[in-house]
């Protein structure tokens, strides 16, 4: 049974940093982060390949967020710097079973999802 355990969300101030982590078990690989606010669709934030060699970012987080992956721990991280109020959302980790070296940046590309962790950026 695949499980994704997320951690690291919280309440921060504008300009602060936060790191999210997601550990996968059960044969899936944690590879991406999406976010969602009430009334809107889930949107892509960042993704990484199984090996960690390639990454992709949404335009609105480039140069502020960094995704990384620890193969040994099967954990994906999202380092978020220079946080803005518009970054407030529930952040979801996504995983699949593929080891191919292409980055997937769409919701439909992932089979498994974490429970979500709230990130609130206060001004």
C-alpha cells in the first residue's frame, strides 16, 4: 500500500522561508508538489525526476522555490524562500511508480497523493 507522509507546513510571515518534505513508501516515488486554494483547481508547483537529474517549476515560483529528492530516503523536498501571501495554499505531494527520466507537471500524471499540508503566509 502506497503511503505519502508530508510535513513542514505552517504559518509564516512575508519573506520567510519554509521547507516541505514528503516521504513515500509502498513502491511509489515522491516527485512533485502541487497546491490548491478553495474554489480553484489544483495547480502545479514543482517536479523532479526519479533520479533527481531534471526539475521543472511553475513560473510563479522560479528563483524562489527549489525541489530536491533524496533517493535513499525516497523523500522529496520543497524549499520555499521569499514567501508571498499568494503562496498561501494547501500543498500536496504527488508520486508515481515510474523511473523514467522525464518531468511530469500535470495533475493527471500522478497516481498517488499526500494528505496535504497547509502553508499560510501572513502579511
